[in-house]
């Protein structure tokens, strides 16, 4: 058995187990909770850098670049 078929078998058996345990609707709901959600990176950046000036951010960036 190849890895792909093993992975597919595991996924199929897992989904069936979820459906038996939770019911079809709740199993689907559970699986949708595992999906990555869209993120507004502009808003995230605003929160992260809210109290920092451009110079501070730039200096930190330069310092990290030199460490690599």
C-alpha cells in the first residue's frame, strides 16, 4: 500500500468515525473549525506595532537582518 492510499484510508476512516460519534452535521462543523480562517494582516500589524515608531521598527529589522 502506498503512502497516498494509507493517508486517504486514514482520512476516510477518521471522517467516518467523526460522523458516527458526532453525527454528520456536527462532524462537518468540527472539520470546518480546523480550517485556516482569513486574517486581516493590516489590522494585526496595527495592533502589533501600535506603540512603535517607524525608526524603532526599522532598527529592529536591520538588527535581525545582521544576525542572520
